[in-house]
C-alpha cells in the first residue's frame, strides 16, 4: 500500500509509520523536518517531504503530482488545516484516515455511549484551535466533506504506550520508579478504558487496506485493565520498592488534587466523567480492533523511556503529574 502520513515522527504518527514499515508499505511522510525519522525507520525506504502543513502553498508544492492509496492524519489543531489538506488530496488518495477523539461528543459523554451520541458543533473551515473537542470535530467534518464514505474517523479514547508525548504513563512510571509511599487514587478495581498507540496504527492501516470507512470509538473494552493492575504492573517492570497507598476519591478531592491531570489516567467513579472509561466500542472491535495486554504496553513504554529518555511533552496539552509536596501532605494525613 502506498501510504502518506501527515506528521509521522511523534506518538500515534510514529506508531503508524513504524507499523507501515513493518507491513512493507511504501511510506511517505510530510512534516516540517524538525524531528528525525523514528529509530528503526531510517534507511527503511521512508520518504520525507519537508513542508509546514499549515502553509497551504508549501503543502501543495510538496504533494504536487503525487498519488497514494491512503493517508493517515493525526492533526489536532485548527480544522482549516485538515480541510486544506483534504482539498489538495482530493482525487489523489483513495482512503483518508483521521485520528480523532471521543472528545468530539458533547459533554458529559453518557456511559455506554456509542458513535451515535451527540457531538459538538464545529466548522470545518475554522482557524480556531483552542477548543480541543471543536477542533477535532471540525477536522472530522473537513474529511467527511471531501472523502465521504472513504473517510475513517478513529475516535480514540485515552491513548498510552511508547512514544507518548502527553506524559500520562511516563509520569506514573517515573513516580513509581522513585519508590516510597505512592498515592494510589480511588480503588484498585476501578475499570480503565484505553488504547496503545500501536494498536490504533495496526487497526487503521488494516482498515485502509480493506477500505473501511465511518466513525469508530477506537479504544479497548471497558475494564481491559484496572487502576490496580496498571500500578502493580508498573511496580513489576520498574523493579521499584514503591508502596501503593490507596486513597479514597473524596480525600483526593478535598486536597484539591485534580483527577486526569495531576493523577493521570485516573478518574473518580460515579461522576460526569464516567463515560470516558465506559464507551461502547463494539463497532471497532467487530471491525477488527485488537488491544494488546496491559503488561506489554507498560513494559514497552518503560523500555522506550530507558532507551530514549523522557520525551518532550506537547506544549498545547495540559501538564500532568502530582507535585511531590502535595502528595506527601495527603499521605501524611493518612497515617
């Protein structure tokens, strides 16, 4: 398959490129040339076209006279940028895969919601990028406007795994590595719903090969792992002497500690956030999505951190992680 990846050097984009190389696809990436090709793909026949995709004329020049079987686009900024790429690729690409998000659904997302749940209003030609939900929905609309049934909208949920530049799983790995008493949020059995970036890549490339279109909640089944299993696995792979101190959600809230950001991955149960770890993903799994075991995701992410070091985190996303002094204050109060 002749594949065009818009981006291709970070997180999901990197996972897509590496999987495409493994499959034997003919891969072209377009980016600004500020990051090297991912290790393992240099010398593997990956073609790099240097252009700032936010510059329509530069992108036009890079793509001029070329055709591909499929494209994968991970853009999270202004929808207009996606719209312009779609316009330039109209008639020159057979399938357009867009990495979207379950965040396109109107808040709060109801538990058990499938792809038909209400979505936010947005404009595919908008130049605004400050609202993540609207930006992703605008990108979806831009792709649908040009590619219709040939558009695949992969609405990812919580994405973790190697190459993560948001910092959620890397933060937990580094925190547990330090050892000592660790504030473990809520209860160990709290079900999680997430996906490894590499599983998104495998599924999207397979879907492109088969010509699968439509919107899909692209994430694991609810309870694919629990918070306790995640932290236990992190202790195992890091070899840490950490002691998990399971702390009630109300204690965390009273301490002014924010779920999801200060305590990444975790969300309290019984609130309006419940839908983020309880989406209906039957459509994607019926269309071939397979999610690897938790132990593989944790071990491979730890190995990546050891080899390549902590990643540069995205400046356009909220910072994650709990201040040690804030954690210590809560733990001291539990003794």
